[in-house]
């Protein structure tokens, strides 16, 4: 045996003896790069987030009598304390390509004391060469550390400050992914986190990697399964939601058993670890990523690590009063809800113009929607549409009601003001597009009003084609797209990709609204897609069956929407703009999670107060 090999072999015996070991972070690592001097405060917070999970074993042991493969893996993992009672040749079946057992220096060293193996010796020798006598408790963990780091930076809402570093790290991890690197593929949690972060950042990754993980028996026959490792299952559950194709049944299966596992863990009151860990599981189950708002998640994550109240609504209240919209008795005064949807979606400082565009248009839509539903007569509705079609300064001379004048005045002034600002940013005139969006909305609302007045029953296809427009998501976020940053040439706005994105968001919104507003609208004598499906089935379909069918349609539209948002090849719509379509879809799922949150007086109060009124609660660091 060479001198260097003898040194490594003796060091392996020392490592297996249980002497204290220490963890060192290389000074030239990417961790040091990310927590740079330009943002020490953020770096300190992120470092605490990363180090915690790495050194915390959040597990629930199974019954000791279980003799499954998972138990064998567990015994191999703790073999260093079991000595000669184990068959060490069997233990070596768990050896990885890098020569280690479970990436554990101490377990590998213990094995080397009982059975010589050149690869294991080489693994330990490489550790000594790199770290000296103070070796990590687990190695390599670079990929896992960097994934945790990126995940927590994104969850804190500060990713835009580290976009270059994040891309550099993800590019490297993607190369490892394509090579089926063992550091990723051998660990379920690392695989799940890599898949989720890579896919959500636009990398082309296949869900085929979860084929074996999708079977619950595979999990229980693993080390993590024997320990009932909740943190691993939580990562698998999060990954299962990033579905971009209806053919990804592997994600459906993974999501099904992992969700059941997490629910059972909560119900059985097992000791899951720190209270914040218990809350994490509960939060993930109640708020899937497509029904969660980034701003709320950022706030919650920061608080889990006083401030004075702020009044962000002052400007919007002034705008409502200035345009006399508070004088319309039929209109619900929902300024807080309107600003909430904007503030929770477009929260960064540079998005202030997009945020105000979103909030103002949302409030105008609530007014116009109420006007077409019950606030205006047929003549008033036709008069308002006529004014929008003309769109000129002579409207004050028109003979129309005071209600029509107030609504059109607010619309005319707001759209022109936004059009001027957006045109300057886009370096072309876009006001005509904003007017067209509003005109299409009003015509679709007029068609629905005529169905009700004339007691007509449209076909389901006719209703949905019109309903995707009348849901009014377009006037909310399409004008905001012009303020997001990238240039949007006219050919992009007219492109099929752009129209498909809009249609998918409208479909999700219309179906969610109809499902949760069915009882209210049925009492008002209005048709929606629930009642139409029941009518056209001639009574053969129940309300419950119809809603299940609609939920499948929502899931399909949401999956296709995410695919288009993440797609790189052949895409003409800039990614920051596509992200806004996805954010609109997310806020729709939040508003319609349990009921119609927009018409409910109390359903959304907690979320609204959390984003707008309540100060951030941060303990000392």
C-alpha cells in the first residue's frame, strides 16, 4: 500500500471511530459569490436558510420490525455503529459511482475498515486532499446546497438581485442533469428540487426521471421511505405540480401518493420536527403553487425567519373619487381588492406603472360588469358601447344618462392616460389596442345581457367563446404588459401564441368563476357553464358531475398555459410578459379557491390585509 493510501486508510479508521467532524465552506464557492458585499443583509438571511435544512434530519422512523429493502438501506446507512454483525459485502451494494456509501465519509470509512475497496479508498483520499483532516459529514452536496440556495432566494422575493449568479448555477446543474449525474439522480429530494427549479426557469427537463419515484413502493423500499422522510416527500409533492403536458401521468401518480402521505402525516400528529416544518407541510397542501401569490409567500417566508403601517391605497382612492365612480350606487366599492391583486402580483418597485394600470383597470371592470349585469338599461348599455366605438372628445355633447357619462369619462381619461405612458415606453402608439380590448369586453358583456333579456340558451361552445372575453381578464393585465419592460411589437400582440395565452387564462377564469358563482347567478336568473352543461345534458348530468368535468378542463388549460409560459423554442412573446399570464392564472385560483372571493365580503380579507395593511413581522436576526 502506498504512503498516501495508508494515510487515507488510517484516516478512514479515525473517521469511523466517531470523533467530531466539522463542516467547512470553501472560500471560493458560489455561496461566497452569491452573498456578496453588495447585499450582506440578504446574504446572511439566505445563509441561515441554507445551513438549517442541511443539518436538520426531519424524519419519522418506521416500526422496527419492518424487514423491507428500506430497512436494509437504513442499516447500511448506520453501519458504522454496528460493526461485525453486518455482512459488509452486502453493505457495499449501496456504493455509489464516486466510491462512497450514501455520500457519507464516516459510513464509507467504516466499510473500508472491514473490507478493502479501491474506489472507497480513492473517495476518502480525495476528501483528505481537499479538506485535510476536517472532512464534511456529507460529500458531495454542492448541487443540493446550490438548489436550496436558489430556492430560498426565490422564496424570499430577492431573485432579481441575483439573476446572473442564479443562471450561471442553473446552467451548470442543467449540464449535470443531462449527464444523469449521480449527485442528482441518486437522491430523491435533490432530483425533485432540480426538476422544479430547472423547469420553472425555462430549462427543458423531462418528468421521466420520476418514473420509479411515482410508485409508492419504490419510496418505501428506500432509505428515505424507511425513515418516512417528510422533507423528501414534500419536495416530491412540489415537483409533481409542475406539469406542462396532459401526458405526464407520472406526475399525477407522484402527486397522488405524496399528497396522501403528507396529509396522513399531519392527521396522525406525528412529530414532524420544528413547528415551522409542520406549517410548511400544511401550507403546501392548502396552497398549491398555482393557487398562491408570490407576495404572500415572500412575506410568509421572511416572517418565518415591527414595522409601521403603510397606506398604498391612498392614490387609488383619490382616483376613484376624482372620476366620480363613488357616486355610482350600483357599483361595489372594491378598491382594496383591486389593488391587492396588483400589489400581490406586480410588487417590485420598477413595476409601479404596471401595478397602477392593473389596479385601475380592475376597478373599472367591476364597475362596467355591475353596470351590464343590473345597473344599466338596454339603452344605456348600447349608448356606452357607442361612445367607446367613437372614442373621441365629442362625447360630452352626446345625449346620454349621468351614469353613462361618469363611466365613459373615467374610462376615456384612464385609457388615454395609460396609452400615452405605454406608447412612450413602447415607442409606438398602443392606445388603439387598449380601446379595442375594452370594446371587445363590452360587446361580449352585451351579448350575455341579451341572452338573459331574451331568455336565449346558447350552445356551450358559443357561451365559452364569448365567456372567455366577458370574464374580463384581458383589460386587467394586457395593458399592464406594455409596462413590464420588453418591447411588444404589433406582430407579437397579433401572434397566435399571444392569443392562445389569453384564451387559456380566460378559460381558467371563466370556469372558476362559473363553478363558484353558480348558486348566486342561478338565483339571479343568469346562465353560466354549469347550468348550460346540465341543461344540454337534458338532466342526465348532476351538478357534482358537471363541476368535476369543469375542474378537469381547468386543470388541462392550466397545464397547457404553464407549458407555453416555460417554452423557449419558437416563442415570440417575451418571458417577462408570459410570466404575467401565469401570475394572472395564479391569482384567479386564489380568488376562487373555496368560493367567489371577489363577491364574498370576508373570504379574501386575510390575504388583502396581509399584503396591504399588516406590517412585516420580522424577529431579530
